[in-house]
């Protein structure tokens, strides 16, 4: 039985900061961000937008593509930027999508790798329950401390995917190469709002993990580089994926997969699936039945190399114009506004800002997040 991604959609903030603006205020050469790191802009999130509101937007678009949402009997929410250590963010998505009550909902975490774990779990689940559909949502907002080398790689997005049999976008293949190792390259203590990291170690461990996971994938599948038509990488910034590709494939479609990420920044768990959408939307060549390799990496660390075959007629399931418009229609903010967005002091004026989708964080009352329809 073929199982994989039947529908996919993404969402990000309504606001962005140009990295030229950041470079000016941080007294950095813009070329370092643009060429050295490979980023042009980053999505910046107002206080009324969070991992739930963008996840609802992405999920509504993905679910609109299926005939009956009552077939969804599992929802997995992948994130490392949750605001609650107990209640799952997925419950809010379940509520706003009005999914049936007879549906398992839970969050899952392993840095940027978690959405891949969710996808693989969903595949096994659908293999056992062929009439079921699983909604996988990956949603992250990435924040570093101001004036650190990570600051120009901030960003955020949500990707929602429906996993089912006879998928209309991508069939997931059987083999994976996995590499798990205990390393402190990137971490976020619960008492911190921003992630901490060891830049050089993180880049080193990403590339080392790629080599090991890839070899394990080739050994398991008895295949080689020539069996892959293109590769999507976890892309915390464009240059990371370029370094990875230089070390391995030199695949001709790489730049197409990095277009969206260069404008929205790192979206952690969603990042590799933003790359997939960017590749499918922006590659004029027909990718019908092509084999895509995926390198998923989550600091800490877990890495997995796996593959999928693009479905015949996949273009019918895409909305490139909608995706471009969403990015194009974002509003540019000034450096001062960026600083205000990052500060907790902006919380009282939640309603002042626009949301990307139909749901807004209206207030936080008695330590409870209260969501409402956005204006
Ligand atoms: P940095 O200290 O700014 O790096 O950190 P740099 O000084 O080495 O400069 C970066 C590149 O810019 C270099 O090129 C420079 O030569 C070049 P490279 O040697 O890499 O080819 N450069 C210039 N180019 C043109 N004109 C100039 C110029 N100046 C310098 N004027 C880094 C950069 C991206 C590492 C930093 O932003 C960082 O630490 N980010 C956070 C950690 C990170 O993203 N790590 C990536 C791997 S780990 C991962 O992917 C997981 C993650 O997504 C989290 C999770 O799993 O949850 C992060």
C-alpha cells in the first residue's frame, strides 16, 4: 500500500524584517547575511500570533483539500516552541478545525526533527489503519537573543500535512538512515524565552550526522546517490543546506527548495517541509515519479535520511500563487517595531496587530490563552 503526504500547506507571520535593516542596526555587513548565511528576510511575529494561530491557518488550508475531515482520527503537533508543558497545542487546532472527538491529539518534540518523527509515525499508523487520515502539523517560532550570531536566522512558520493512503503528493518509501547522539549544540531551558546554541558545534554535528545517516540509508536501501533525483534538507539558513549539498549531491534543484526559507527564516520543525513546498512550487520541470531524498536534523541530536516518490499529477494539489501572495503580502516592519514585537511589554495591545489567518490570540487571562476570530 502507498502511504504519504496527500495534502500540504503552510503559513507564516503577516510581518517581516529585512536583513538589510538588521545588519544596519547591528553594524554588520549585509553581505554576511545575504551571501555568508544565505538569508534575505525573516518573518517576525506580533504578540497576537503564536504557534497555534499559524498552525490553524496552515491546517485549515490542508484539510480543505480532503473530502471528509471526519476521516482524521489522529492529529500530531510537532513543535519546540510550545508555551505550555502540559496541555498540547494540538488541542487548540483540533478545536478550531472542529475535528471529531474520536481523534487522538498530542504534541511531539525533538528540536527540528519532530515533524519527521510525526510523519513516520503517521505512515505506520495509516499502514495499520488504511481508512484513517492523520493531520501532522509542524509549527515553530524561532527566537535568539539580540546581538547574537543566531539573530539573523530567526523566523517561523507552520506546515500542515495530511497523511493517508494513495497520497496525491508524495509516497513515503520504506528505508531510513538514522543517527542519534547526545550533543549540546542547541537547547532551550524552560525558563528562557530564547534558544541557546554553540554555532560551530551545531554546524559540525549537522554535517557529520548527514554523512552517517546518509550512509545508513544507502546501506539499508541498497541504493546510491544516482538513485535520488533531488534532496530537501533541514535549512535553518540557506547556507547550511548549501554546505550539506556540496558535501553530498550537488543537486540541481537545491535553490528552488530554499526560496521560501530565505524569506521567512528558520522554522525549525517545519523547515524541511517548507523546503519541500518551495521545491514543488518553484521547479518548472515535471517532478512526477521523481525520488526526493530528505535530510531531517534536530539538534541535541537526531538525524534521519529518508526518501519519497512524487505522485503523478502532484501539481493539482499545489497552490504556488497563494504561497507567493502570502509571503509578498507580509508587511515590512522597522527595527524599532521588531524590538517592540520581541518585548513582553507589547502584550497589552494585542488587538493592534493583524493576523495571517482566521484566529488571533485575544488575551491571556488568569494564565489562560484566549483565542478568538481575527478581524
Ligand atoms: P557566525 O558566527 O556568524 O558565522 O554564525 P561566521 O562568522 O562563520 O560567518 C558565516 C559565514 O558568512 C561564513 O561563511 C563567513 O565566511 C561568511 P562559511 O565559512 O560558512 O562559508 N561571511 C561573509 N560572507 C560575505 N560577506 C561578508 C561575510 N562575513 C562573513 N562580509 C551561524 C553563523 C549561522 C552558524 C549562526 O547564525 C548560528 O549559530 N545560528 C544558530 C545555530 C544554527 O542555526 N546552526 C545550524 C545547524 S543546527 C540546526 O540546524 C538545528 C536548529 O535548526 C535548531 C533545532 O534543531 O531545533 C538550529
